[in-house]
C-alpha cells in the first residue's frame, strides 16, 4: 500500500509548499497535464497558471510529463509556458521519468511530480524514488482511460482509508 501514498497531498498546485521542496533539495518539478495544469479538453493555459509557472522557473526546472499521446496539444501548452515535455510517458512505468533523468542529469531525490492520479503520478513517482504530490483533479470530466484508473483508485483509497494510511480530502505536507 505504501507505493500508493503520496508524500504530500494538497488541494491544487497553488497550495503546495514550494519553499519546503526547495529546502529539501528538489530542483526539478514534473507536472502532469490533464486535470493538474489544464482541464481535459483545453489546450489554453490561463494567465494565473502561466504566471505561476514562470515564477516557479526562477527556483526549479519545470517539465510536463503526460500520458497523453496528443503531441500537438502538449506542444501548444508547453510552448506557451516555454518548458520541455514528455508525452505518452506511460506512467506508472518508469520510461518517461528515466528519460528526464537521463537527458537532464537529475537524481530521483532532486525531483518531484505533481499530479491528480494515484495510479499514474503517485505510483510512478514512488516506484522510481521521486517525491510525489497528489492534488485534486481540476474537474470531474475525464478521458476514458482515466475513468478506469479512477475506479481502481477509489478501491485503493478505500483500502488505505481502512488501514488509516490516507484519507481523501484530508490534505497534508
């Protein structure tokens, strides 16, 4: 069960204590795309998120890592933010994470992933030793594959809650 538990759990990307991450040696932040930075059918970054990412870039290297296979959509979003991306990352497999580690020279303990799914973002990050932060999804609308993940996620959360290891909606650092 431990592999499904995020190191931090927050309402959204704005509630994360980035100063604490920096003090703990995090140099690289990986953001999931769908329902973390953008709603599922959007490819337009709103000004608040754009300004926020630009502020974070002063202290961290920022990347988007997404299971989404729509390369054109990822390019539109990441070009707007002026950040690199990995698309079709196959999270929770280590492929996308290792690509960033190899290409940019980070160690897993210098990295953090922020995403809205336990099955992909948290499990994938925990498996490779990256600091994991779970946030609530931006909206309830999901991609078809994500709805399957959400079904499995609900079962995992119920089991973790029964064991007293995690409680949905109870945020922590």
